[in-house]
C-alpha cells in the first residue's frame, strides 16, 4: 500500500566483534504462510540507522514478490504483524541477490552473535 518505501529504523547496541548485520522482514500472518518482504545483508556493523525510503547499497535478496529489494505491507484483510529481525554476524556473507530467505537463514545460522526483533502491525483502512 502507499509509496512502498522502506521504514526508518534505528540500530544500537551492536556487539563490537560483529563484522556485518543482516535484516529479514516478514509477515507471519499471511494466508499462505510466512511472507518475506525484505532481506538485506552485509550491512556494515557500524550502521546506526536507515532513513525512510533509503536507497539500499547493501546486498538484498528475493522477497515473496519475486524480486530483490523492499516490498511493503499489503495485507489482504485484517491486521498483520511484520517482524523485523536484525542479526549481528561474525562474518561478511558471500551471497548474491538471487538468494532467498531460507538460503540467507542457513548462511547466518552458525554466525549469529546477537539478534533482536521489532514487531510492527498494519492493516488497510
């Protein structure tokens, strides 16, 4: 819905030994199961914020929309939760933009130093 701009996000308390960050945004309330809206990785560990609609220069993978990049909320009905999962990693990943969320999750699984979760809610008016 709307302009389909990525939201502003602030990042803090990243461990000093983190080499990169990864972000997964998904909707666990989608009718056909969890729907991926955004995957970003190789975010510099010292990045402290994303501005609304910021042009992303880091690696982004395929979403449930079938393309790389941010795909905003557009729930069919009711209120949906949107999970923003941020991971501090001990590596810089060697993945390309054809990477799907499952491949990203597999790649980061043994490299997570710290993780956090932000949940937002959205429904059409």
